[in-house]
C-alpha cells in the first residue's frame, strides 16, 4: 500500500525559509505527477505546485518566484523549497501523488509563518 509522508514543517518568521519533503513508501510506483497543496483554517484546499516525471512544473500565482518544487524519481520523493515566507502562507501543507488516475495523499505538515 502506497503511503506518502510529509516532513519539514514548523514555525518560521516572515521572510524566512523552509523546505518540505514528501516521501513515498510501500511501493515502487512512480507518480506521474507529485503536488503540494495547502489548506488554511476555514479555507478550501488549494494547489500550490505540481511537478511531472519529466520535471515540467506549475505554480500557483501566489507562490510563483518564492517556492520551488522538485523531485527525485529514484527515491519517489518530492520537495518544496519555500522562501520569502509570508503570514498568509500559514497552512497545513499536503503532498499528493497521482498514478494512473488514482490519488494518494499524505497526512500533512503544519507551516506557521509568524513573528
């Protein structure tokens, strides 16, 4: 059974940086796409960034130029490097993997941007 596990969240001051990691286990499945979503309290879940196996990427306008998504296919691991963090980036960040139309989700990691 495929499982996704996020790590790297925490408390950071505005303007700071964090790197999140999403590691897949339980299978040798290579996800066609791996994505990061986030959900703030009382808000809908939103797509932050996506990366395909060919390394094509997509970013939400709100994070373009500040966040970088990457992946290591051999390790089935994705990363989200976040810089110039703002209080509005505060949310639970969730990893998502898609394989032949089947969606896999991690449990999420909390990112709090506050002074």
